[in-house]
C-alpha cells in the first residue's frame, strides 16, 4: 500500500514527486513510457515564462509567477542550467501598441517584476534582428530559458534519491475504490494500492480523471510544430522573442535555447489524438512564415530537426489543481499546458502542501535537496580534464562528435538513479545525438555501450522504449551466433 | 532486329550505348567512347556478369563480419545463389585480404575471397 | 608541448594519402590523428567494389583500397593515433587532441592537414513532415550497421535520395534479403553514378522515381509506412500524386556536408557553396600552413580523386614545413565558376607557387548534354572542351598549365563556365 501514487512522470508528476519526497510517505510514480519526460514535457518551447500572459487572478498566473521565482534556487540545487535571458513581446503594427500596455498592466497585476515598455529604437538596440516593422516591445527580464529534459530528469532523480519509486512501462488501465476508501489501480504491470492519487497524466489526464469522476473532463490536444536550428544560428536573437498573443496562445516565438541552439515555434492546431505528435508540411511552413513576421533574416536553412508537441488544453484555459469533488483522495492536475514547465515547481509545491495537510505528512530528517548533474568535462581546464581521464579513461573517449559527449558522460547517464535505457534516454541526459548530425555518427557507438553496460542485445535496444527497436536481426541469420 | 539501350558501367562516364541484335547475335554497338564500352555492351546483352560483394560471419576476430567479394565476375543470374553460400559461410580469424571464404561459389568456378584484414583476438 | 612537422586530422583516404606523400617529400615527423578504432575511414564500411580504377587500374573494394594506403603508412613508419578526437585547432596551429590513453594534450604543428571528411545530411535538415519513429537512418549509418556490426535495420525499405550511398545500400539490403520498394529522388536527375543506378537498382528491378519526395512518415514507435509524392518545378509536392508504401526502414541519402567545425573554429575561411575551406593552388587555406583535402574540402565522387588531391596537399605541406614554398604574394589570380559551374577547387592561384600542371576541379549545377567546358583568361577564351554529358553527381576538371599562365602577365581572373555548342 502506497501513501501516494503519482500517475505520469512528466515535469508535473516529477515536480510533485520531488515535493512529496520531503515527507515521510511511501510514494510511487507510474509512467506508461520507458522513461521520464516522454510526453508534453519533452516537446515544448523550453521557456520559463515571466508570467504576464496568463489571465489576471487565474491559477495559471499565480503558479507561473511563483514557479518563475522558484527556478533559480531549484536549478542551483539540481545542478542544471537556467538562464534569465529575458523575453520580449514585439509589436509590429502601430495600432496594436495599446495591446502591449494591456499586457504590461496584466503582468504588473500578476506580480511580474521589472517589466518595461520599449520604444522601437530601444527594442532594436537590444535585438538588432527584430523585424524592420517593430513599433515597440514589452520587455520582461525575468523570462528565462531552461532544458525541459534536464529539469524533469533532475527532479525525478532527486525524488528517487529520496525514496520515491518509479515504475516505467506501466500504463494505468483502470482505477477503482476499495471498501476502506483506498484506491486500486490496475495497470498492464499488475495492481497498485494507494491512499491518494495525483493525476499528472498530461494529455491523458482527462482519461485518468474520468475513471474516477462522474463530472467528465475533456482535454483538447493542441499540437505545436517546432524547428530547432543549428548552434551556428544560436545567437540570432539573445532574448526570447514573442509576437503579441492571440486567442490560440502566445504565438510563434524565436528564442535561443539554454544549450545554444535557436528554437522557432510553436504552431497551434487543435486535434483529437493523444499521440498525434507528427509534424506537417503546412505546420512547418506556417511557423516559418509567422516567425519571419517579427524576426528578420532567420537562417531557416540551418534547421537540424523539427518536432511537434501536444499541449493539454482545457476549454477554460486554466490549470485545474484540486481534489476531485466526487472522488476524495484523488488530486487532479488538469490542463497543464503552457506555462506548465515554468509553473512546475509551484505546482509541485501546491500539491505537496495539499497532501501534507490532508495526510498530516511529517518532514523527513534526512531529505536531500541537492543533486549533481552529469559532469560536463567541457567546463574543465585541460589539466582538470587530464586528471579526470586518468581517473576514468572513459572521459577521454568522445562518442558524440557534434556535441563532444564522452563515453564517461554516457556511462554516468546509464548508471545513475533512473538511468537511461534507450538512445533517447542517453540523448536527453547527455545531449549525445542531439547535435547537427542527429545521431548518425554516434548511435551505433551508443548502442555498443548500452549493449555492454545493460546486457541488452542489439535487437533489444530501442530509440525510446516500446517497439522502437533500432535493428531487427543479425545479418546472415546463423543460429547460435552470439551477440 | 532488336535494339537494346544500356548505360555503360565501365567508368563514371556512364555512356549510353545502343546495341543492335538479331537472333542473339550482336550486329552493332554505338554510343560508347572506348573499347571497354564495346566489350561491356557485348557481354551485357549476351552473358551479363557482376562482382558480388557482401560480408561473411567471422569468429574469433576483432569484428563480427569480414567483407568479401567474388574474386572475379560471376553470371548475373547466379547472384542470389552466390549470396546463399556466402550467408552460410563462417570463417575463423585471422583472415587476410585474398583468403578464400567460399570455394567455387554456386558452381561458377569463382572463389569468394576476403577483402579486409581481420586479426584474431 | 610536443611538436610535429605535420599533423594530419583524420586517418581516412585523404589523411593516409597526404601522410604518405609528405613522407615521400622528406618530412620526418608526421602524426595522423584518427577518431575511430582503425585507419581507413569510411572506406571500411564501403565494402562494394569500384574503387581504385584510376589509381591502381583495377577495381577494388573500399577496405582493399584503404589497405593499400594503410600498408604504405605502416611501411613508412608514419606515426598515428587511433581513438583520438581532435578537440581544437588554433590559428597558430596548436592542435588539442584527446583519447582514453593519452588524456587531453596539445601538439605544436609545423603544418596541419585537414582531412576530416564529411557527414550525411540528417532527416531533421530535410524538413520531412510526419512522426519521428525508430527505423529512419541516414544511408551511411545503416551501411555501418549492416556491413560492420552485422545487423539488419529492417526488411521492407524505402530510400529517399539517389546519392551513391543510397544506391549502394539499395543493393546491399536486397542482397541481405530485404525488399527495397522504391528509391525517391527530389531532383529530376540522380545524384549518383550511372554504374550504381544500373548495378544497384536496375539489376534488381528497384524503381527510381525522379522528382519525388517523402511527404509523410507514419508510425509512432517504429516506422510503419511512408508516403511519397511527385514534386513540381519548385520542389513542391503535387497533390494527388501521393503513393503510400508500407515499410519498416527509411534510408536517407540526401547529400553530404563537409565536416568543418574544427576548421571554422580555427578561423578558416569557408565557401558557402562547398561548405568546405576556400583554398589556393597549394590547397592551403587562408591560415598559412593549414591545408585541406578530401571530402572536408569538397565532396568528391571518386575516392581516387581524394587520394590524388591529398597527395598534392601532403606535398605542399611538406614544402611549407621545409621552407621551400614561395612566399604568398598579392599577385593572385582568382578562379571564378559561373554559368553552370558551381564552384572550383582551388579558387585562387599564385603562379609562382603552382606546379607545372594544376588540376582545377568543379561541379556543374544541372545536367548538361553536348556542352562545352570553357576556360577564360580574363576575357579571352583559352579552352573549349566538348563534353557529351555533365551531371551534378560527378566532378569535372580542367588542367591549367603554369607556362600558359606565365605567358599571360597581368592575368587577374580565370573563369570557368559551361557553354552551349553555338556560344562564341
């Protein structure tokens, strides 16, 4: 019997898990995929929003601003990169200048600090590649950029270090109430009993909610296509550049990423498919056209990959984080779409506090708040690096040539808590395969390491779990040949 | 009279060659720029041949496969018979370039030989 | 800091030939740095034949061709280090390298020869819409898996791009028992060699669809189908021409890109056309003593030309370190490629430094039949050679004579252009 089961190991579930790991409680996270960060959390703008966009008085506004405030300390504790590069909302039509003021006022009301309205000249001075049509801009210095993989993985690892269990490849099929008021969760991997459930299932959160409640929820999958550009284009802009927001969202942004690439996106298309993460030709064309509206000379030839993510959109466009009225001891996190990543620390805190109160949870004496990220040898001097290689020669062996990732880093990613088991698992933890050749060079080498370290045969190695096997079989098909 | 259009593979030029034939006899070869093309075209329309390259299973070496080739061309219609025998072959390291991996493959009189060095480990 | 006369970055066909040539020119301390576990580079996975016709007058497979050079490197006792990644090259020719055994270290190089080769254009750079499942490979990655590691990616294959590696892999996968359903090529012509189209596709009845591209990729975890469509003159898919192919493997052979991260960081000037360094008659970059050859300089069609070019780079680097190279002056002749010629290598000539004969290589931008390669010295046409066919997939060359260039004093510009029969 668990005290709390969290359904979903995205950024929300992992933030909740980390908060709960402070307390004396048996906590388990169930995840249908083979790793953390496999849904909405892995395909988004990688932005920490300042918080001026969300409607005044909404939960979204409150948690965005709070999450933003928490980010510095959290990222320091978790040893992951976070940069307050500042965001700019660019106005390109004179008649829309009024809208910037509205956004500014909303930001002030939401508690966003240090915002400023910039003139055309000020904006261009800060960002020379803004469109020639720029009329003015709203500048929010608290906006930032972050690695969503690293944030999710780090929170999960830290939770796991503090005793939270994770069950991967475990898909919730049904939830029923036991006579004693506890929950029985049926999965493809056996049954789980728990006192409380936190529903952090992202685009599937309506499905999970509807298993226990008569008041049905409906999540609309809002697809967003993105293009990621080569690091050569990474300084085309230095701030996160937004157009003015519309009904469908915050629009197509252009931003450096915390790793030095340039990201362009997303589009916003409502679909009814929880797995519909396919990009479309129209989507890519649309976002490229829209990005060109507010940023000029975008080097779109330097695209290294495009991808699509789904936002878990609710009709009312606000987060719903509450105990379900007709299902006591079941906490929903519904509609966690943008700014969900920015809000995640605050969502974790809010759910943690709710459960602490309801369950009278006590603090652990020995809670570990900090975690060390995978060592990045590129930050070391030649002498330090030599010392490291002497101690562990694997750090002298470069596997991913585009991102300069060594075997040592990959071994660390595999063997740390909740370690990588697939090519994507290695990629999200180390960036091996995330560079301009997109794993063409390093994937056979990473497979060799996974084979050796985890005892997985080549045929068993996947891109990202499930049936995503890389190779089918040995050539020649001679029986008895050892892998 | 039968006309056959071929792309010469004798060199990267890739000459477009026209062969005129009657009753299996070559009447004329046109479009080639050198003797290789003439020879290629005549062979190609009467008894086409190919070199087959592949890999064979190797044990005890520093790699799981050794690359191989037919030592000279074999009839084109023997390619898949040749592959069947290569697929069944299993050699022991060390192997040197030119070592025979399959003798007289598919009855062609041509040997399959190793095309790289594989030291034993 | 250790020092070498010449440090060669890359132990593939270019690096090996450059090293041998420099040794034969009398250079003592030469070091080849290779990141893989063996010398030979990409040739090790190119197990097909067709290499060496020009160099050795016989048809060799990739590994055999490589071995001929490796043997010479060993005979010449040229030093090399495997499993060694070059991390940085500075503009004053300090090479920072790293390996398990030696850690991170720096080498002072009298001259540096860039021979890092090229890499394949990945799916992401092609903006192919659809899902991102497993089962999509660049052709070269699949080639390594099949030929070196001995694993089949799948059984039903579609190939996008008719570059040589894609064509070769169509045959390779077929011989290993896979069904290659179609090769789609965006352009109205193939980027691959004629012989490969004949021997790798026609022989096995594999259709080649020109002016076609992939417009959708299906499969959430593993690839299950792709849709291809015909494209119009602007390379836009034509609605209604879609054809769906079920498959478990998609191979991409959509172009090669010289791998010049190190060169760029060193401050080497790049050509936007070739994505390789801009070099002079000595194959020297804008940084004195830094030379380039092989696919890092421009993507070649035949390895024989890589070896030939690298041999020149090695000899020139040798001259440089021995102080035998004439001072570079500002009396430099520009070579301009225009009217169908896309680029030239080299792109400048200092007559004082050139050999008696200088091969200038270039590629054309489209298919030209019965056209002329014309060379102009300033405004005077000095060469007008008829070619029955020229295609973007194959390199062209003209040979310039030092004597002729010397005769024309004050020559500023050499122009290479493709002309129709009736021109001039």
